[in-house]
């Protein structure tokens, strides 16, 4: 059996360090977004409307809505800016992808909320409480969670494939049918050959 040392499957690990960095990056972004989104969710969904005394920061702008606005803005334009960049890149190439949908959906919720607050403040009427800032924040946070889980799964799959590839022997002995001893042929030495 001759081993030439070259096997197409022994090219090395499948860039698991790059996949680990990608998973770590998505994890950091998700956790950063979560720091803002959990309070947003609690304020918008769990606490009663009059939790902050029911007062207004400006006529038509309740404190609760102002706080939601302040908490959601870093998620929308900080952690969500990557979706805007990739969406712009996709649209400039004449295509659409998931980033376009995320940017469009979160921008629609955020934009609607800002317009609702602006109209309520300009007329000095109730209505600023009808904003839905939490939708934009939670959408981006859930997408970041999905991206993190996807990158983590890719990293683990790559590691498993690397371990599997390391089990492949560098050479194999090819024995054509009928060339094995006791199979009706000769002793098989001439028919067997090394295959890299």
C-alpha cells in the first residue's frame, strides 16, 4: 500500500475560527439588543398604562411613550443598522432578501410610532400612547436571536464535519470482485492496488 500523503478530504478544518467569531458577533448583538428590548417589552406589555403617574412630558406625549421611544431608538439604528446596510446593498443590485423585509418592517413600525407621536404633540392631544415602538424593537431582537442560533449551528456543524473528515484514512486498498483469497481467484496480490 502506497501513501502519497495527499487526500482530498484532509485539506484541514472548515474555518471554524471564522464561524466562531461570527457566532460570537451575533451573540453580542443579540444580548445588546436584549438589554433594551426587555424593558421595552415590560413597559409596553406588562405594566399598566398609568405606571409613570399618567403625566406627560409634552402635551400629547406621555412619559411612558417617551421612555419607549428612547429605549427603542438604539435598537432600531444601532443594532439594526446592519440590516439597513445589507438591504440597501441588495436593493442597489436589483434584488430583495430577508434584510429588506426586516428593515422595511421595523422601519414601518418605528416610523408609524414617530408620526403618531408627532401628530399628537403638534395638536396637543392624547394619542402619543398609540405608538407601537415595541414592535420595531422586538422584531430586530428576534431576528438577531435567529442569526445567532444559525451561526452557532453552522459552527457546530463545521466542527462535527471536521472531526468526521479527520477519521478518513489517507489510503485504501481496492480489491476488485473475485480477487480476494478464497473467492475463486488467486491469492489477490496482483489485483489489489493502492488508491489514495
